[in-house]
C-alpha cells in the first residue's frame, strides 16, 4: 500500500481515469455492435453516425489509439457500403 499522500492521490486518480476510460470504451463498443447488427439500410445511417462519433471521441481521449480508431471506422464504412449496395439491389 502507498505510504505518501501523493501516492494515495495517484491511486485515486488512476481509478477514476480507469472508470471513465472503461465507460468510454464500453459505449463505443455497444454503438458499434448495434450498428453491425442492423440489416436495413434506412436506419443504419443514424447508427453509423453515432458509432463513428463515439470512436472518434475515444481516440480523442486517448482511450484507443488513433490507428485503431481509423481501422474501426473503416470496418464500419465497409458494413455501411454493403448495406447500401444490398438495399439498392432489392
């Protein structure tokens, strides 16, 4: 256990940061899963925008690396394109 006041404060701060980071990453993953589960092109646009916004926010807060954010946004882009092309073919 920490002995100094500053070490105790560092422990408190790191726990608070961990909680915020977990919440940010969890909401991002949930939004991505909700978008990926979509099968209709009509409602997918709104889910896509929300997911991309949360991915960007997580990258901005350094919860995920910016390259990881770019990769995830690319995955979402491919899914959206597939939905739109399948919706247009019907």
